[in-house]
């Protein structure tokens, strides 16, 4: 056997052809298929047109109302109703409404549906988030996923692998978000095209599962087909916590071939901010000191985790969101929302003058719950700052980690987070 | 399979993402005529009004990057775009376009050279031969599409292709 990368080994284990060498066209059978209230409705129409009696396996399909849920208008309500109805008609038990689910990629992990060696096909580009769990998340469009629901498989080209070696340990206020913003800055928005980004190395242990999600989530912003982290004690413990049966981590063979090798020294990183309109336009936070913001948004599929909420609460404890600034905080799932409430984080955040939302994609994609007006500027923990992403084409979005976002909320402008942390908080009245 | 497309060329730059092709606030829409009206609204609100049925898009690097929204392909098709000649295209967008019968020809030279507003022709001869782009008597060869992509385009999209394979 030729030595394989993690990606090649996981694909080979799911491929009808058995082998998976870069450039080959193979047919892959996923463990899970994931759709939402935006990609789902288009997919359901195509699925019905394919003329099959029902999906390949209703128990392996997950439908999440997250983009427009809770519905902001009648059209969106109709799309969500279609999704709910499709689940009911085809006996799909994994359907999640607001109050029970959350944002699909965070929810999928929480439900224990993705772990070591698994593959999820998602009708959403950020399905790559699953790479954090030593599995493969592969994004597709609605018609491809209609075919996946109908036949239980899809063709694809085996990507090259790019090895990202993490070394060292990150300093204060440096998170997974900064690792991925630095990587995208270095290789560009199509630097990983036709490739899988594979993360490993001695620095891996310093990244919690939440931080790995933040990294994996934005692999697509580097143009990657998919990405995957090495498994370790963290990922194994995570599977156990989510009630999954133990499975061995998939590790790269020695001698596996990579298109490229990139080393990132975590100790050398500072908090990064990506300037509009490109996730690849990252600069150290200090370079943007003084940039005014109208809105601060903490949320999204990978940066609305407990880790993010704890960072926000720590930064806001005893402080206030600056006058003239509005802050919206969106826990990624219902379970995270409840845990944050139990820990008292939501109280701290609300007391500081921020709005806490129910889990939703909301303003991350410019849908609802915090859309920007013409000329407005936001800083967000989301993953895209394209023109008009969060609202009017003449609004702009800066991307950053939760520490940086919360510090900007307090100051009303971008500021290195250690400068806010160094100020004595005022006692809460 | 042998497919031909002839139309006027519209040029766009690098990194045209699906958020500007079809902004997020329209994602609850599904009808092609509704989506077509908002095609490229995030970049150029006049675009949808200028395109005529059968027109050809010439684009730069990483076209269609970002969101997997198939609404972007539906909007381009409904606005009238019949074929895309690209320097390069994002994987999910490329698959979505092929699946809905909108050919994407990868050919950096043609993508750079095609003249705005002038007539061009795209031919897909099939049988693993290179697609051809022609304008003003000049000719460029694109990257071969591969047998699976050819089969989907020949069937008229992935839905008829799946019906075919399930019936076989
Ligand atoms: S939170 Fe944003 S990036 Fe994540 S799935 Fe929702 S819209 Fe997409």
C-alpha cells in the first residue's frame, strides 16, 4: 500500500473503488448528510424530480432550520415549513427547529454524529467544520445533495493534501481564529484549491476542540475542498462526552505525499483582524487600532461556542458596551445557550448592554437579526467579510476572534484586547 | 455529446463570490425569475438588465467562491447566462453549475482575452476532448471536462442523469 494522508485514508475507507490517490475520480458513501432551511428546499424539489421512492437512509439525514430560523418573514417561514414537511414525509427524525437545535455545524458535532474517520456531506460550504473532529466534512450544493439523498453516494475528485504543522503554544488573546486568519493570509483565498488542509504537529494539543472548529470552519475561505485535524486525546474525549462509540483516530502514514508543507508557530501569532472585503486580508489587531465600529457580532457556526462566550463575558464583566455601538451575541446551539445561562455568562453579557439572541445564522449571512445599513461597519467573529455579506453593499465587516470583538465593543473601535483587559473593571452596580 | 453556445460576452474580475452573485437576503426565494432579477446585484445592480438570453460570462480567478448556495447558479441562468469561461472556479460552484446544465470552461487564456460586448462561441465536443472558445477568429482550448461532467451536461443536468442511472 502507498502511504496515505489522513484525507486519502478516510476517503478510501468510504470509496467504492477502495483506493483514493490525488486526482482520481471516486464514488464516496457518506456517514451523514446535512441540509438546512436554505439549501434544503432547493434540494427537496430536485430530490422529488429524481423519481426515487425515498431517501437512501432517513436515519442518516440531518435537517436543521438555522439560516432563517426563527422565521423573519412569510417567504422564509415557507422554506422552513418545506424542510419540516420533508422530514415528516420521509421519516427523518433528525429535524431541528429553534429551541431544540442550533447552527448546523455546531449542532452536528454536539449530537455526536461526526467523530474520528467519519464523513459528512453537507449542503453548506462550512461543512468543512467537521474536520476539527478528525472526520471529513465536504460541502456541496442542493442538487448534489439531492443525489446523495437519493443514492447514498456522490462522485468526487480526490484532493491533494497540504500539511499544516502547528508548533509552539499561543500567547494571551490568541485563538484558533487567529491561526486560520494567519494561514489564509499566507496562502490566499484559493491557496488550498483542489486540496485538503491537514492540521497536526506538537502545537495541536494547545488547541481545544472549540478552537479546532474555528480553524476547520474557514478552510473553505482558503479555497480548500476539505480539511482534517489529526485525532488525539482531546478528540477522543470529545467523542466520549458526546456519547459516541470509541473509534481509532485516523493518522497520516509516514511517507505520505503532500503538495505543500506549512509551519505555523502559534507562539509567534498575535490576534488578527481580516479587513473587508476578503478573509485573506488579515493584519495584526494593532494595525487597525482606532477603526470605528457600529456593530459587534459574536456568533456563527464555529465562533459561537462556550469558549467564545466565556471570552466575551470575561471581557465585558463590569464593563459597558460603548455608547453608539450595538452588540449582538448569538450562542451557536440551544445547549450552548443553556450552558452559558447556567454559568451566568448571559447575565454578564446582557448587563453590559449587549443583545443576546437565540441560536440562528441570522446576520452572519445577511439574513436577519442584525443586518447592516449603508455605510455601517461591523466587527464579527464570523467567517466572511465579502462585500454586502451582512447587509447593504456599502457596509463593511472586519473578522476577528471573540476577545478582539468584545474589546472593540467596549472601546467603540478596534483595540488590542490586552489594553481593555488591563483596565480595572468597574464594580457591577 | 456536442453542445454549442453563442452569445455576447460580459466580463467580471477575480474572486467574484456567491454573496455578490446572489445576496443572502434573497435566499428564501426559489423561483428562477425572482432570483434572476437580483443576479449580481451585490456588485452591479444594472447587470441583470443588460444580459440577453444566451450570453457568455468571462471571469477571473476563483469564480463563485464562498457559499454553496445554488441560488447563485439559478440566478445567473435565469438572467440569461448560457456558459461561463473562467480562469478558475471554486469547486462547489463548478459542480452546482454543471449539475444545473450551465457549462463552466476552465481556460485562463480565453478568460483573459475575451472582449466585452462582442460575440463569442463555446463548443463542447464531448468524448473527453477539449472544449473550444472562439471569438474574432481566435481560438482557445479549455481543460477537458472529464467523463462524469460530460455525462451530466449531456443528460441536461444531474437530475436527468440520476434518473438515467437509476433506470439503467
Ligand atoms: S453561521 Fe454563517 S457561516 Fe455558519 S452556516 Fe450559518 S450562515 Fe453559514
